[in-house]
C-alpha cells in the first residue's frame, strides 16, 4: 500500500511537471507576443546583422523579448539569420515570428526615373534597398563591366530603364546592376532594335536623343512631334541646337546638377563641351538625363512632318509652336522672347 502511494505521488508530480513544461513550451512558442497596435509592422534585417541586431529591431514590437530569444535559440534561428524585409502581424506568436523571419522575405518595389547622372541614380536606389550609394556607384562605374556590355562612362546611364521593379530589400549592388542589364536586354527587343536601325541609330544614340526630347517637353503626346524635328535636323545635317544640352553642359562643368536655368543666354551657346549641340553635330556622347520610356519610343516612332524648329507656346504652356522655316520660327520665337522679358526671366 505504501509503495502504491509512492507510485501515485510520482505520477502526480510527473503530470504536474509535464504540465508545467507544456505550459512553458506553449508560453514560449504559442502565446501572442506583439506589443504594437497597428495591423502589422516591418523589420529590415541586414545581410550581416547578428541576432543581437535582430533583437534590437524587434524590441519595440514585442511584449516579451526573453521568450522570443529562448524560442529563437531552440528553433536554431539565432544562429541562422537571414537578411531581408519581413512582416510582423499583430497577435503573432514567437513561433509565427521566427517562421516568418526564416522564409517570408517580402519583395519591395524599386522605382526610379529622370536622374541626370549616375550618382543621383545610386542615391535614389540606396533609399530603397540595402545596398548603399557608394557600393552602387562603384559597380555602376565598373569600367570592365561597361565595356563588356557596350557602354562607357558617357553612356552608362542608358543601361537603366526607368520603371518600377520588384527586388528583395537585401539585394546587393552587383545583383541590382546585373538585373538592370537583363531588363535593358528585355527592353531592347528585336522590334525596338529594328526601329533604331531604321533611324540610323544605335540604342545608346536613341536614348541620348530621347533624353533631349524628354527635357524639351513633358507632354507625352507631343514627344513624337519633337522627336520628328530633331530627326529631320539630323537627316539634313543640321545641328540639333537643343537648349537642354547647353544647360546640361553647364551643370556638368560646374558639377552642380541642382542648378536651375530657365533661360539660355547667347554666351552659353559658346561653351566648348561635346554636349553643346550648338557647337557639335550629331547626338551628344551620352544622355543628358534618364528619359522616360515614352521619350525613347517617341524617337523610335516619330511623327513624320516637315518641321525643323519649335519654341514654347506662351498661350498653351507645356506645348510648343512648330515651324517649317526659319522665318516662321523667328516670328514664333519673338513672342516667346517678349514673354520672357515681361516675366523678367533673365537666367
């Protein structure tokens, strides 16, 4: 009888111990452990982050960090951190959180357009993925990579087709650049290459001309007409004489791309720069900005007409007045000059 009582006691204590253990396990792994009120929160874990870094990010979001650490250690996550962007939903347990941090790296949308130089592009991209601007700038300027893929220091901006793309946040600089090369090759399909050849231009030359078209007019519906003007000039051997190229030349020489120039002066036209299309024939050696796809397609699909000149239309801002000859153009230009003077726009 005495032995029976001992056995019963052992069983009871065993059950109590098992219950306590089960409760601790349940509390550690399966009890909600979020402290924020929003529906969800996001954490960004760097490629080289340690478990301590992860805990630091999670600290404001979790109710019980020690229990999270215990669960992470038991599940092996603490020694196997993976970089990326991760979602933590309200009410998640430690088990849910750890499983999410292991496999549910969320893609981010990376967008860019209209950068005037490769440095500003690097800065724009670094705001959206883990890679910093210096590492991006280094791979963007890689001479060997550029040469192998048909680019140089003047045309390198043409590699990046402005759009929105899906990336993992922890994408490296090299991975970003290499993906952009694939997107470039996808963009320049057989149809676009054939149209470029029909204009007597390479893809890089098309982008260089499209950059001018882009700067000349923000009106997408007017871009094919503006492109037609410049293609008419090229075919007839005329200089492009595009004011945006002069403005870019000034910015490039000074290194200040934030300079705002509303009026190009006659003295500016004398600047000795290969980007000054008042002095040098053909398209510039590289794009003066990152043109929209609509501007590229405008060069590939220009409006056919006999216009060789255009000037801003002061009665319909954003659009232009076009002319077939210099006499008509000078009359249109006089209206624009008069308006500039009335507005006291001297630079």
